[in-house]
């Protein structure tokens, strides 16, 4: 069993992750569709499903915050993260090292990298923790402050680590694809 403060913290962190990803894609749907098609993991005719991914990510974000839908959201989110890891790994294996990752929205054009596969696999492995039963206790005001502060610190750490790892990519790498 998981303490409800820890459960709420994890659910909040993952909800923020998926909500942020959805917003970035929804702000520039044409750009995301081009990046999605450039991965070449689906036939061109099926590449139109790219428009559904940010909607699905937003639904996962919202559903993670509700006890009744948390398990389905966590499973769906884990599948999405595994799919993203697979798409990156496939393209790395193909030697398409300068393919734009699609991370960070239309203004960030960084190439895919092995650490992105590892990151998504780790996140997918951690997400099921939110599906564990929570201890039957009410959250206090202190728990609320802890959860909100923990989400803020977690978001800052995630962003900082993401930025640091992005610097590992070869300087001046020319991106391929439409991204």
C-alpha cells in the first residue's frame, strides 16, 4: 500500500508530464504531425493518428488525478511511454541519429538519443506505482503542501535533467525529417 501523499505526488507528477506533452503538441499540431510522420514507424496512411496522441495524453493526465480512472490512465500512459521509447529505439537502430525527437514543442529541435529511450522506459516502469492501493487515510493540509511542493521540485528536477542530457547530443547535429 502507498501513502496517499506519495500516491498523490506521483499521480500529480505524471499528470503534469502528460499534460505538458499534450499542450506542446496541441500548440503546433502541424509540426507534431510532421515529426510523427518522419519517424516512419507507421504507414503514411496511419500517420494521421498523430492528431489523436495529444488528446490521449491530455486524457491520461486528467484521468490520473481521479481514483476511478487512475489504473486505466496509468496503463495507457505506460503504453504511450513504451511506444515513444520503441519509436526512438527503432530510429536509432536505423541510424537516423539526427531525427528530431519532437520533445519540447516546435521551437526545440534536438535529435533523438539513447538516453531518451532509457528515460521513457524508466518512466513507464515507475508509472504503475500509482495503481497500487493507497492507505485509507485523509490528506492533511501538510500533505497538500508536501504534494504541491514535491510536484514543483520534481518538475524542476525533471526539466533540469532533461536540459543537461540534451547537451549530450552532438553539437551542431543536423536534424533530418520535417522536424
